[in-house]
């Protein structure tokens, strides 16, 4: 009896253990599945935002009207539709150059470069001339028949670069080499600016790394010859498009915009704005609001913000009088901090911050929702990026731009997924949503511009 009892007891205990282990495993798996499902439903989850940036990044180099730019636009269009918005394209045309190769030739050595847009191509055969270092004090006559070498430490804006190119051309120079002022070495691409958005520059001009400054200065000191190569395909007019998503619920509108084109893969520069833009669209589609929303993603950003200006002058978006607010999601939102100590670069993702700009009467409405992540408070006098265009057209607005400052990979080919932290984007996206709720709640006092 004792043996049979022990055997039955052991069998019963084995089955009980199996039952409880299976039950616990079920509860764990169910809990994980529930958590995953909740995250998938939450448009502002850190994982979802990070994965959105990753998808954007993997399309490749995002220059306007390239294959990657077009695929990105199609993806954004489909995301708008799947979120329940009415999606459309706003098509437009502009000149564009598709780069094959850009280099500076010094003897047998080839130095990597990036054209300053809209470039004058040379073809495969270099434009050759003696190199001359140019400073503020350089005599104009000394540039005749030469290629000018210019340090961007003192020529810091696209407008200044444009003036220099025009004056240098008048003085007889045949080309220009701009040396990037980035202390860590990468080439920093420069956005084009009128008049060289829709017109080709009069001379070939490129940007090179600061790492070659001393080498090129020595070449210039000897007045040795260098060659410039800008090879690629020029188009006087090529098609590009902006993406629009719309939810119409009432006669007052809130507009949310972000650029989606850029010089390189732009994970940290453009990715966060894209991710938050899509998250806000999904959030708006799921909530009950009496306000209509229009979401606009612009191509053409690196071409003097031409895509944004095409949107603003198209007549297809609500007027300032119909709009209670415009939220613009600019570059580098919430990017992580990088520090160079010796030869090593250290990444710090602990700081969650961005810069906030707002129309004077909107600032007090959004400030309580967003000041915890606003690095310098809420600016009301100075605007940057496409928000300048929005304000010039009379829209009441606020905008987010930047993160850790300075962001060393801005406009460089180093801007990869390590620029991005999903947790940072989640905090900032929720703050932006709360600010929009405050705008909706305060709609009766918003129109004061």
C-alpha cells in the first residue's frame, strides 16, 4: 500500500507541477503578447517610433526626386491611408542634379568632395587651374584664372557662399573649393539657396573635409594646379511631390508638417520628424476632435525649402484665417549627444531635449505641455528652417527642432541610427500631442496674429 500510494502521489505531483508550469508559462506569454499589442496600438511607443525611423533610414539617400525619395513618398502616402486619413500627392517640378562623382584632383591623389548645389557639372574631365587661398583680404585680381580655396570658418551661411561665388566668378575664377568647418572631419553638405535653387551656379564649386585643409593650403602656397570634377546628370525640370493626409471634421484646421528629403540617409536629421508626424496622424485618427487636421510632408527641403514653399503657394491647404495653428517638426528632434574625447566618440542618450519656437500668443498655451523638454525655453522671436516660410505666410505656429547640441552628424553621411533613441522620441511625441490638445482647448483665443 505504501509503495502504491507513493507512486500515485508522485504521479499526481508531477501532473500538478506540469499544470502550474504550463499555467505560469501561459500567463507570461499572454502578458508579453498583451504588452506587445498595447505597444503596437500606442502610436507613441518608443519601439514603434524607433522602427519608423529605421524604415525611413533604410530607404537610402533621400535627395529630392531620387528613387529613394520617391519610395519614401509612396511609403508615407500608404501610411496616411492605413491610418484612416485621406491621402493625396502634391506634385511639382524643379531643376535637379543627380551626382555620380565629385572630387578634387591633386597630382595623383583624389580627394572626396560634395558639390555645392545647384552645381555646374564638369563632366569626367577635370577643370584644372592653379589653387589660390582666399580670405577676406584677398585681392580680387589674384583670383583670375584660378580655383579659389575658402575656409568656411569665416564664410558660414549659404547666402554668404552664394555672394562669394558670384563675386569670384566676376573676378575671373574658374572654380571654388570650400573647406568644411566641422572640427571632426566629415564633409557637411550645404543647402542650396536662391538664386541657385532654380539656376545653375556660374562656376564648379565643392565642399571638402577639414582634414585636408592644411594639404590644400600648401598646394595653394606653391600655386600648384588642382582639378575639380563634378560628374552627373542635370535636369532642367524633374518631378517631385509632397504628401498630404487629411481628416476633415470642422471648419477650423490644425496643420502638421515635416520635411522628408535631405542630403544623405538622414536618420537623426529627418527620421524623428517623420516618426512623430506619422504618430500624430495615427493619434488624431483615433481620437474624437471637432477640429480638422492636415498633415504635410515636404520633399525639396535641401533645395532651399522649395517643397515647403510649393505647398504654401499651392492653394490646396487651408488659409491662415481657417487655421488655428501650424505645428512644424524640423530637423534633429531629440537626437542624442555625442562627445569626442581624444580620438574616441562617446554617445549619451540620457538627455531628452529639443528646441521649441512659437508665435507669441501660442507660446503660453503650449509652454506647460512642452517646457520640460525645451532646452532654451520657448522662443518667440527667432524661427529657423521651414517654420520661417510658414510664419512669413501668416500662419500661427509652433515648431520643434534639434536635440543634443551641437549634433555633429547634421548634413553628413555619418547620420545613422545611433543618432536616434526611441525613448527620447516617445517623450517628445507625447509632449507635442499634449500641446495640440491644449491648442484645441484654447482655440477660441488662438487666432490673434
